[in-house]
């Protein structure tokens, strides 16, 4: 080996070592991430988007508190079905002169107080309970849709990073193979040492790209793990969701979209609350049913009496105005939010539809480019080995082929992500058809 050749190799040594070091760290980092799955909670690694969504939803506070909220809604429904506005109360009393004159005077009383419904209060409370129960279901569905949006975004980011990692590894293998071929031909005197420098530089660049792809994959993996509580299956499917049938306008989805239904039900609860407050202008009247048993002195017979009474409270407009005003304000605010949400969702639907069409066109073009680049790579690889083309041309064709393959892979993932975004805009969860 000549002195100049040795110097050339030494000159490229730091770059290659740096690239290799970065690559190794990325590999170790990613490997550690996968190894940590054994330390995570006992959650099956999701292999599909649907499984990832199910795992993420099970971790949400709304899912964990759903049963308790439903029990509370059922309890409010039972209150509206009861005969009294409040639980009855029992009153017991006794009177004696034993500590004073002690002439045998005795009096014992027992009574039951029954809070009565105000006119129209019971029916309005029942309507409010029904509205709250319906609002609970729509709230849960809307929360599921918001969780699906986060999972979809993290899932396809992870798929992109995984694809980039795979392509970077293939690029490195190809660059190393080409560098080794150039090295043999340099030794044989067919190529100059400058060609070897270029080939080694391309291999070092591929090593750096592999290390960077490992870093991005680790970040995307952790983002997804934070949502689903476990690392995804390494060989998870990357196929798209079922493309939905898109309506001509958003009005076809207006009555079924979870975000719209949630706001509509919230507004209905506020309106029912205002209706209830409009009749609750005073405290509930009370019906008193009591019996008294008494005697005046020793030797007297006990006398039994029965008391029937009604306690009516006077109303106060000031005390009721705040409750009624807050309920009406909540209803008006929610109705305003509903109008804005409808407009936003309609715009999102149109944007998602255009995005799907655009990515389909991009994928078709990328597939065509990839096919042509792959054929060109084969032609120029053979031409280079036969000495009919130079190394710069071979490296340029290789980079074009790598970029075409990368663009094709990204276009495929972008189309899958666009279909997911369209389903999200239509209010469809990952498991829905």
C-alpha cells in the first residue's frame, strides 16, 4: 500500500468511525426500546391500528370512569321516578312533667314529612336525567374519536420512521457493497484512488443516515408508547384502513358525527336545566302526617290525635335568577360552539378528501418513478462493472434510485395516513366500517 493511499484511508477514518458510532448508538437505543417491552405492564403489543386504538382507549380516564358515570346517571333517573322530591323524614317527640310537678302528664308524637314536587318539576327533572344520560354516551364517543386522532397520528408517524429505518439500512448495505467493489478495482488498477474516496464517502453518508433514522424511529416509538402503554409489534401491519364513502357535503354526517352530537347533547342538557330552574322558584312544599298520644295526669286515659298539615315556602326571584341565568348562558354558548364546530368539520372533511385524491396521484407517480429508477440502477450497475460508465455517474444513479424508493415508500404511508385522516374527519373510529 502506498503512502498516499494510506493517508486517504486515514482521512476518511474519522468520518466513518463517527457514522458507525452514531449508527451503533441508534441501534442500541432502538434495541433497548424493544427490550423495555418486557418491563412494561402486561399489555399485548398491538399489531394493527385497531389494536393500538383499543389499548390507548383503555388507558383514558373517560373509559375508566364510564361505569361510575353511568351509575350516577341511572341514580338521577331513579330520583326523577320517585314519588317525593326528597327522601321522607321521620319526626319523634315526647313531653313529660316528671322533672317538675310529676302529675303524670305525658305526650308522645310521631310524624312523617314528605317533600312534594313543585308543579312541572318532576317531568322536567326526568327530561333532564334522560338528556344527561344521552349526553354521557355522546361524550364518550367524542372522547374515543379524539383518542383515535392522537393514535392515528402517532401510528403513521411510527410507520414512516420504521420505513425510513428499513430504507436507510438497505442504502448502507448497497453503499458498502459498492465501496468494496471499488476497492477491489482500485487494487487491480482499474480505478483511481479518488474513486475509492467517493465510494467510501457515500458509505459513510449512508451510515450517518442510518443513525439519524434510528433516532427518529426511537422518538416515534416512544410517542406511540405513551399513548398505548406498550411498544408496538415490531412486525406490525402497515396497510391502510378501509377507504370510506365520502358524502357530497357534510350535512349528511351532521346528525351522526360524534363531535356534533356531543355539542348538541350538551346544549340539550343546558336547555333542560334551564327548564327545570324555571319551575324551581321556591323550596319544595312539605306534607306533614303526624299522630299524638297524650294524657293530662295519672289515672287519665290516653287520647289519640292525628295531624295533617302542609308547609309552603315563599319563593324568591333573586335566589332562582342566578341558577336559571347560568343554565341559559350554557345553552347559548354550546349552541354557538355547535355552529362553529359544524363549519370546522365541513372544512376538515373537504381537506381530507382532497388530500386522499392528491396522495393517490402522488403514489402512482412515485411507483412509476421507482420502477424506472430501479431499472436504471440495474443498467448502470452492469455498465459500471463493465467499465462503460464512471463512478460519479454510478453514484448519482444510486442516489436517485434510493430517493425514488424512499419517495415511493413515503407515498404509500402518506396515502394510508390520508385515508385515516378522512375517516377521522367523518367521525369514524378505527374499528368502524
